[in-house]
């Protein structure tokens, strides 16, 4: 059943709950493959994947590269700083050039919202959004949902608290779309300056008080303060931010006893999360990274239109 009928994955907003569930189920199969001695399958042999990252990345770029290699594709990591982009070649000319070399998939990260959508309109290749500005980061939300389902056995009815810099976070947007479609109850917590007006219309509850927002949570997802996307003045100091919205073990005790803590990474330890929580027994932060590999294999596989 080729459920990803579009050639591209641009956002969670465009996906149905059934499509999301199908990606998660397909990823479960790939997670089993990744536990074998031989972790590679020939499924996409002969295809070419190009990582086109105009912004830094550790997890997403590495994970897509490895996912593509596990599916036996050829992978090119396009290096923007050493490319003809620095000579003024446009984004679309760059992408068309890479496509002319045989790219079947282009994994795109860019600081401007909408860049993957623009490329998708201009390319035959499948475009996967690896994070566009403050808009979406769909594979992050999919791996987060996969991890929640694995740890909690369900997503429907879970109380999920997302804390921090909601305004600048593409991870928060994709997670809000994903979790509300799957029936979770989503609370957003943070300073009023970092929670956009009107966001409640997406079906979430907003809290400015961290202790109130954390009570009874099943999942606490901490977000990085995105200094690179902020001007100054959203909060007085990082010390004050940590004091009011940082996750410490004392605060985490307000969530359910079996609550898990998540973070998409990279973390700012001591600003949004303390090290004892980040490294504690109920942290699934590194499991999120591991699950990203299976989820990205599933996305490449389903977009390739290969029947299961
Ligand atoms: N979560 C995430 O997108 O991490 P990277 O920026 O390291 O890819």
C-alpha cells in the first residue's frame, strides 16, 4: 500500500493520521532490520540520495545518510560552503544541477521557511523537508511520535507537554500537528514572549507557569532556546530562563511517576534542562536519535513507492 502518494514529504500538516500511522508501522519493521547482524537491505539499490543542508546539523544529516546507506542507495553530502553557491549560483539552479547528476531524493534543510516547497515544485526528485526556518521538521515529529508510542504503547490520550521556545521551533510545529492528529493532548509551556498569539487554535492548551503545565504529564518535551533565530529581549537572562522554565529533577517530579523526558537536540544543558534529568533513567533523548534512523528509512522507502 503506497500511502505516501505525494512525491515529497514537506510537512506533517499535509499528512492524515492514517498516513502518519503507516509511516510509524513501517519504521517498526525497519527497526527490526537494524537489530540484525547485517543491517543493510537492497530495497533502494540504484537510487541516489543527496543531503542538501544550508544549515548545520548533526542528527538529521547523519541519520538520513545512514538511513539511505542501510537501504543501499548512493549518498552524496552536498557541501554548501565549498560549492558554487558561494559564487552566487541560485538555490533552484543548484538543485537542478544536483538533479541532473541523478538525484532521486533531495533532503533539504534551510533557514528560510518554504524552501523545500519551492524546490519540490521545480524538481522531479522527491524532496524531504529536513527543517525549514521556523515552519516544520516533519521527520523529527515522526521519530518523536515513534518513540512515544514505543515507550507508552499508545499516543491517543497521552498528556504531552512541550516546553520552551515554541515561537522559533519547527520541531514544536510539526509535533503539534502530529500529536493532535494522533489524539494526544498537547500543552505548550514557556514565556509569553516565546509562545505565539493564537496558537491555541491548533488544539493545544497554553501555560506560562511551568509547574502548572507539568502536572500529570506523560511526556515532557524540552526545546532548545534558538539564539540564532532570536533577537534579544525575549527573556532577561539564561539564568532567569532556567529558573522559571528549565527542567530540573524537582520540577520533573510534578509529572507522572513514569513520565519520560524528550529533547530533539542539540541540548543547552543548564539553560532548558539540567544534566541530571537529561542523563537520567527516564530520559529517552538518545533513543529518539536511534529511532530517527528507522523512521527516515521508512520515509525514503514509502516515498520511493516500493510496495511492502
Ligand atoms: N533535532 C535536530 O534536527 O538535530 P540536528 O540539528 O543536529 O539535525
